């Protein structure tokens, strides 16, 4: 195997580990909330998207400015593409709908300007 292949394999393993850790953290937060009798909405307000008091979607909107709608469109496509390959297909379809609703809001707001 070449150095490049070794590097890419290590990067993939590192990303898989990071994703597994993020999922575990999200699952832990959901379990803790459930144990305390709190509802966790993994579609509209996932706890791991607001770790520092700023909603991730709001930060992305600010950073992408007028291109924000393309970010939303990409996420719609992502969730529709993979919903049938994951263990929570309904949740992914609801996430696609959430992003579509947000895109509709953005387009409506820009039409008013």
C-alpha cells in the first residue's frame, strides 16, 4: 500500500471514530433527557446542534449569507438520498421535511425583500 493509501485509510478510520463518538454523545443526551422525563426532538432541536448556545443552523446561515438556500437544498437531498439505508428512515424523512420547510421560509422572505 502506498503512503497516500495509508493516509486515506487512517483519515477514514479517524472520521468513523469521530462519528461514532458524536452518535454516542447524542444518544447519551437523549437517554438522560428521557430519564428526566424530558422530550428530546431529534428532528427540530437535536441537543448536539446547540452545544455553545448558538444553533448550528443559525451560524451556517450567517456564514453562507445568500448561499444559505443551497446549503438547505443539499441537506434535503442528503436526507432523501440515504433515508432508506439507515436505522431511522422516518427521522431522516422528517429532517428532509424540516430543511424543505426552512428553504420555503427563506424563499418567502427573499420574495418579500
